[in-house]
């Protein structure tokens, strides 16, 4: 092969390599655009999981009080989902149980991306939806340093008051929709009360709700659920189980994938 031909061959090989590299980068870019948001969720979720294992060393399940008052319809200490809030009842349908912390950014992101579908599956009677609250971010962010200490626990307790008022899903969604930009900033007592109005609690029911929040009536229920979360070594939030099998974050946050998972579990 002449020097001219050799140089041409080298140039052609280099051009082919560049073309392949560009094609691969385009494939990567498309993948990032499609699933980038969920990748971020997965990374955040993994970080939270590591924090939970660290907190597990100091939290004690002995703090559970089996006789604690619970909101209307909420599970007690017995059964498969203790202290969980059954949103609906659908006979012979799969159960989707989701662990959440109201201050968890990943939980809020999943709620924003797919919360409507999750609730519709429940209201359409295709699943039994159980929300299971936890409060590990109170420990992660150090309750003494923030402006609104123990916000996850207090928000859960206030949620219990909203459940009593018949506005459990509405209050749940309102809190996540008003999650502070800075993790750990939490909510003041007045904000938690005002969320009741946003959730649609009015009149005498709102007065009862306010008294319930101010009295911290469901603090122990909230703590019981958190201690159960620790005792069961749940890996992070959000963590979801469909008929006892963990649902990955990319499925939980995607409408089509979750609907298919529910269909498969119903067969």
C-alpha cells in the first residue's frame, strides 16, 4: 500500500470512528432525556437509603406504643401493614403499599410525576393503596438546626387530623405540593393548619382539625409508623411494595410501567 493510500485508509478509519462516537453520544443523549429525571430520583433515593441505615443504629422500636390513638380507618399495630393508611378497599386486587416521608424530595418528585395515576388506580378499584408514613428526615437534618423542628413527624400527625376530617388524600397531596425547596426547612404549625383549608376542610370540621393539630393528637401514631420503618429496615423513601414485591423507582414514577405492573399482579 502506498503512503497516499495508507493515509487515506487512516482518515477513513478515523472518520468512521468519529461517526460511531457521535451516534453513540446521540443514543446516550436520547436516553438521558427520556429517563434522566428518574435517574436523579434513583440517585437521591440511594442517598436517603444510606442515611436511614445510619439512623437505624440510634432509633429504637421500643418506642412503639401499641395502644396509641390512630386516625379514622388507619391500621393499628396488628396486621400486615401496621400504622398504614388504607386509602381504599378493593376486594381481590393487588395491594400497593408506599413508604413516604413528607420532607423527602424524591417522594415529592414521584408524587408530581405519577401521583395522579397512583390515586386513580385506587379510586378505580384496581389496587388497594396504603400510604405508610415515616419521619427519618427529621433525624437526617438535625431537628435542632432548622426553623421548624420535627416537621416530618408533625406533618404526619397533622395528616392524621385531616384523615379524620375525610380529607386524607387531599392533605397528603397538599403537603407534598408545598414542600420547601431546601430539604429540612419543613413547615410551621400555622402552615400545617392552613394546609387543612387548602385540602378542603371547612366550617366546624376545620375547627376540629385545628384543635387536633394544635393538640398533637396523633404524634404517637406518627412515631409508631416511623419506628416500624426503622425496625423493618426499609431501604429508603419512597419505597413501594406491590403484593409484597418491591417496586423499583422507575416503575413507581412512570404511569405506563406502573399500570402494567398492576395488570401483571392482577392476573
